[in-house]
């Protein structure tokens, strides 16, 4: 929740065009986190910024799939480098 | 009241006295039973060991004998199971000791209680053999299943950044789970961002299998990898359509080659002949000096003729 609010403040202050969320360190997810990621994507879109989630672990991906969450509206990439490529290709 | 201790002692003494006769006859019976798959000498050696253990158990000489006999039988049954003998053949190996002894004592009426005692004991041992046999078989089967599981899910690297999973056989949830895990692990380990799932070897695709495939594709997408399904055969395509399965925006291709071409183009790669200087002048026999198609001077007017094998030629030279 804190992340969502900070991110919205930052986006409106800087007018950033892209958001990269690195979740390499996340080992366990639940439906709440899954929904939170989607919400962040939607909020960022309101500021015309695209969200890229990078560094997801296989176990996390399997869990999210089993939960039926496909993270619509959020791009994903292998690592931060590829995430930046996606954002650069867009702008 | 039967004199159990005395009966046992007498049976043990009898068996010890007739050692050679009984073991010889027993070996004959077993060798006939296994139909030449084990040599007589080997059978004889195995049975000598068992026989001496049986005698020790009957004579109550020491308390370890019973455990040793069980272990020896266990080992024997396992070996038989591994060598592909039937449970009947394995158990007969033990039961024929009864027959061997019976043939000897058949004439003497006073040996009946002793014989019954031995008979009861051998029945127990026979059951033990069957138990050990089936346990060994189950181990073999589960080992094979595990090995097959391992073999059936290779993840191969097609190109730098492109990996493929050729699936063969039937897909169930356990296998899908394994395929998914292996695919995702490989994606992360190699940093590949294109994956091809080839289902040429999957005989039937029903709603469940499709569900599993879509799950795998979804998980790969979450990692940021593009996933293509290839090798859909005509019958499978018919089934998928008639079942009303929607693959949504998942790219599907007829062959692995098509999927590779798609992945290459998505990665911004193009396949070109290594050398384009396959043209010779019909007059001087000189080679065209260009290395690439784009610089080749071979046009309708240049006088050089292509001698490049036609299969190597790229599609018709569009404008």
C-alpha cells in the first residue's frame, strides 16, 4: 500500500514515463501481491507510464498462474536490462 | 500334545543327514522350473545356502538364523524379480523343497509330524518370497516411471535466446508441472526470452491438456518470455476446434521450423546464406565476387549464372 502511494506521488512529481519493478527478491506471492501489481500498472497508466515487472522467479510465476492471475496491463521481462529495452522501444 | 521341541530336533537331524539327497533333488526341481535361465551350479549354490539356513532355523540353534533366512530369501526374490522371472517361478523355487523332502519321507509313516512342521514353515517362506518379489517389482516400476519422467521433458536450446520443449506422449498434471518448472528454470538460467513448446509427439489434446499448455504459456509470459506452441497436427487441430478450445493470443504454428522462424523474426534475426558467391560466369567460369546477396551483381543482365543449389536460394527475389 505504501509502495502504491509513494509511486503515485513520485510519478506525478517527476512525470516519469516508465516504472520498473524488480521482484527478484520475492520468493512467495499471494493473490494480494498479484492484485497489487496489477493495480500499480493501472495507476501508472493514468500517469501515462508503462509498468514492467522484471526478475520474476519460476516459483512465483507458477503460483500466480495457479491463482489464475495473468497480470493484465503489466509488461514482464527477464531482467532490468530487458525491461529498460521495452520501455525505450516504446518511447 | 505334540512334542514340538523333539519334532523340530528330529526334522533338523533328518535334514542334516539327507543333505546331499534333498539339495540335489531340490536343485533338479528348481532348474526344471526356471527352464535353463540359471545354470545348475548357480542354483545349487543358492539352495545350499538356503538349506543350511533352514536347518539352522528348524534346529533352533541360534536366534539370528530366522533373520538371516528372511534376508537371504528377500535377496533371492529381488534378484529373480530383476531378472524377469514370474512370481510363480520365484515361489516354486521355495515350495519345491517340500516336494523334495516329501519324496524321501513318503514311505516312513513316523515322519508325518516332522514333515508337517517343515511344510508349514516352507509355506510361510513361500509367502515371504512373493511379498519380497512384488515389493521389488514395485520399486522397479516406480524407478522406471521416474526415469521416463526425466527423459520425457528435455529442454533444448535452439538459438541464442530461443529454447524449445519437445513434448512426447500424454500430458497430465504431474508432467505439466514438471515441464513448466523445467521450462521456467531454463528460461531464467539462460536468460532466453523466446520459448517454443512443440507438441508433435502429443497424440491427443483435450480440454485438460489445452488448459495445462495455456498455464505453461502464461507462466512463461510472466517471466517476460514469448511462448509459441508448434507441431499441431491436422487431427489435433480438428479436435481443438470442435472442443471449442480458445488459445487466445497464444501464437501457434504448424511446425517447429515455423515457430523458430517466428521466434527469430521477433528477436530481430534473419537467416541468410553464408556466402552468396555461388554464381559463375558461363563464359569465363569466374566466380561472382560478392559475399552477400545484397551485393551480388548477378542480375538478369550481368551474364553470371547461378550455380547455387536451388534449395539454398532464398525465396524469389522480390523487386
